[in-house]
C-alpha cells in the first residue's frame, strides 16, 4: 500500500505526511470495493492483483480531489462545470478489466454437444 500512497501523493503534489490517514482510508476502502467486484467474477481471488493497483490509485486521486463535494453529482462555478462519478459507479470504467479476471481456464465451461 505504501507504493500506492507514494504514487498518489506524487500525482497530487503532496510532499508531507499530513494527508496520509485520509489516503490510507481511501485506498483501503477502494481495495475492498475492488476485491468485492473481483470475487463476484472469480470466487477464488484472495487479494487484489498488483497489476490492478493503478485502479486503486486513480480512484483514490478522484476521491481525494472530491473532498468537500462528496454528495454532489456536478458542480458549476463561473462557467466551469465538473461532473462527478457516482460512488457506486466508480469501477464502471474498469469493468471489462475486472470481468477478465473471471475467466478461470481451470474450471470446465458449459457448452453444447452438436450431433452430425
């Protein structure tokens, strides 16, 4: 998790440790959310694969930037408009990737028998 936190801090330009507790809460909550989605498509997954850490990083950055605007769907200030993802749809852009983890080749797949 320290690697994720370091990357997030770099992107956000955070150079001290004052925001670390907030970042840790976000990363753990997002990791749990992602793991839950992964387990729906593949019940044998125990942890989030490290190659999916970037999803945790990207969503952590979005959540951090949204602090103070958590309940809003959009915000408009002097002609500048921001639309936010619904929290329950944060993983939607990554669902194709998540669903790929459901393909477990070791399990038999259902099919058809064709008679000729």
